[in-house]
C-alpha cells in the first residue's frame, strides 16, 4: 500500500518512509531504528551521517532534499572579539621561556586580570575568566579530578553544569536537572509543565517563564556506541518537539524563520557537540 501512495508534503514523505522502513526492518540495526523514530516524529536529522543515509535511501524526492538543505540558521559568535582576545592572551602569558604551558603562571595571570576587569565592570570578560579559573581548578590542577572512564553520568554532568552556571548567569534562564525534576514530580505529579515534571528522562532542560528552550543529554565515557546513538536520536526528537511548541507562539512570519533550539550531547566531560 505504501508503495502506491504519492506524497504531496514533506510530512507525507516521512510517513511513507516510516511505513516502508517498518516493512524492511530485520535485525533492527540501530541506525535504521533511529531513522524510523526520527521519521515517525517528522524529523530530518543531518547530525549523524549513518542515519542520514537511511533517510536518503527511502526518500528519493529531490525537492524534499532541496527544502531540507535550504534551511540556514546563523548562530551568534560564542564569544565577543574582546573576550576571545583576552582568552588567547591569558594562554600566551602562561607559557614559560620554552613555550610550555605553566599551570601556576596561568592561575596568577587569570587572578591579576580578574582584578582589573572587575574594577572596570567588564562582566563578559569576567565570566570568561571565571570559566577559565573553574576549568583550571577543577579539571587541571587537581589530579584526583582527571577524566576517568568510570566516572558516573552525574559526575560528568556536574563538571559541565558548574560552567553553565557561570555562562548563563543573569540571563533569566532556568537550568533544571534530573535531581530537581524528580523532586518536583514526587510533589506535583505528572500534570505539570515539562520543565517541572519530566522526572528522570532528561539530564538538563533549559527554560524561561515556563517555556522550554532545549534539552541536553549526558552519557558517561564508558558507554557503547549504540547507547550514544540512542541518546542522540532521543535528544534530537525532544528538541524538535520543543521547536514545534515554540513555533506555535504568536510570532511574526519573519521571526518564525529565525526560531531554533540549541541542544547539547555529551559523552563524558570532553566529547560534546551542539546541534
């Protein structure tokens, strides 16, 4: 039946793909399973090439892919030019005469620069220095905190969360993690907004004024590739759901074109990416 249908929209293309893929599934390879979950949720993901190949195998319509490739979101720079220059200067001033990185010198350089920028009310640069100081203190100076493949998911999350607290300070954003959410769920039950009652399903939810903005996931370093791929597809679908909700807000047509979510996937503390 699916072979005889003629799709007229992108959503219908994905519905037909889902029907065909279900019929073809044998051993349930993780890339095919993830592609099926994404297509059922009306999502086209360009993050994972293996999953993308499955989509391209079943969706041959050139106009479909032209529409996908026409989407272009330009993200703002991660740091201002001044902040980036300060960061690079701190690194350069922290090298010894042989060009080697000197930990003590870095800590002294950051401390001296912080006094200066705090006096000058340079909040953006102060935040960069606070983050550098946190990384030096928690992940470089203390040998007991070196990356360990046996670190729990919670340990990996907390290291990054300490930096996010600095980065997102004073932005009127709520960072809700599993432990807080589980308490809310126990108190209020399930009939509450996602940002208060998602229980243990999402590692970190970013929201403001009861409006969800993005979901973010962590896995410990010692996990299988399949577990990482399952998390990836789940996080993409969750952010797509949030995006759909955001697009229901009373926005102008021009503003709607610039609405997006920005989610993070982490494996351990050192292998992140955004999508």
